[in-house]
């Protein structure tokens, strides 16, 4: 697979939105041949919504409260289809997606995770890695499948763990690498031919 022209991206987030900013800036600089056409959040107070609006990107809340997972996802899918979204980028979106959503967009769903998968999936990955005592940590950009942080890996970047690191200092250095990794991964996916060989994502 590969993309030609300008891809229509959506970003799904639940919080701060620093990865959204990194992707938006890379698109604006022409480093990623894409446009973010919609930002969706399950959280009304997500700071990432404001980061989007400051940049003129339409941003909407789709609350999950009181809805089944599928009903919530049907609302997300409707908003994404209305905006003619081709690629969905998860950036700190803290809900698992069901097969309903995955089947609609796979393999064009991308996520960033703050650990070197398959180690430390799930929440607070940086703290998990620090508590385990790893000497090298990092981040992973991967395609999203129906598992938790299990999809094909696009790109990883590493960070050395120092004796003085705390979960907080380590998280901050991993985040710097996420901001490089996510746009780089999108650029590769959109500009180079690639295929899936089992769970291996192979660039031609
Ligand atoms: C990032 O560190 C991202 O890797 C993590 O949430 C943070 C979002 O930050 N995602 C996960 O842990 C998903 N399992 P941001 O809102 O500033 O982009």
C-alpha cells in the first residue's frame, strides 16, 4: 500500500494533544503529505481540542458516557465518514476500539505507544518500564488491530534510562521521541509502498 496526494487524517485524543501538535506542525511544514481534517475526543475537557481549534482544525467531543462501546463508535464513524477521513491517528486516545471500528478503517489506523512494544502495553507504560528496571525505553508507532497495543509495528525510537531518571523525567524524554516518531511514521506510510507480511509491516 502507499498513499498519493494529500491524505485526509483525523486525530482521536483524550488529553493534552502534544502528539496532535507534532503531526499538525509536520503537515503544515509539508513533511507529512496530509491534512488533519477533524479532531475527535471522548473527553470534553481534553486540552487537545483547544490545540486543534487554535490551528483552525475542526474539533468535536463525542462523549462515551451512557453509550455502549459500539454505539459510541458508530457516532465516531459517522463523524469520520462525514469528514471523508481516510486515516485515523490515535494520539493519547485512552479507549480500546472494538472490531466494529477496526474493521471499518484497518489498516489505516495508527497509534503511538510510550514503550518499546511488545513490552509494557496498556496504561502507564513509562512507569511500568521504569519499575521493571529497563536500561533502554522508547516509543512505538503501530497500526491498530483489535488487541491492546498489538498491531503491526511501523517504527520505534529508543531512549536510554539513566540512574537518576524518574518515571516523570523518562516520560518527558520518551514524549520528545514520540513527536519525532509519529510524523516520521506517517510520512513513510503515506509516501512509500508497504505491505503486511503476517504481522510484519514491510516497506518495499
Ligand atoms: C503519549 O505519551 C502517548 O504515547 C500516550 O498518551 C500520551 C498522550 O500525550 N498513549 C498511550 O499511553 C496509549 N496507550 P499527548 O496527548 O500529549 O499526545
